[in-house]
C-alpha cells in the first residue's frame, strides 16, 4: 500500500492491501478502497469511485 502526499482519509474508511492512493486526494468517510485511486481527485463510496477531479 502506498499513500501519497497531502491525502485526506475520512473516518471509517477501509483501504485494502496493495492499493495506491495518489497525491492531493481525498477519500470520503466510510469508503472502501479496493483499487488504485489517481492523483488530484475526490473519491467516495463502496466500492470507492472518483466523483470529482481537483485540477
């Protein structure tokens, strides 16, 4: 597992083994991260999905 710089992870979020989270990313509370999340996004849900780009 690799978590980038400036990442916010909401309470109760579950990050599965082997998942990478890019820099400047926000993971919503209660999300279940089962695959890699790219840089500069907001991702939420179960399974966790990108809902917004932060360009």
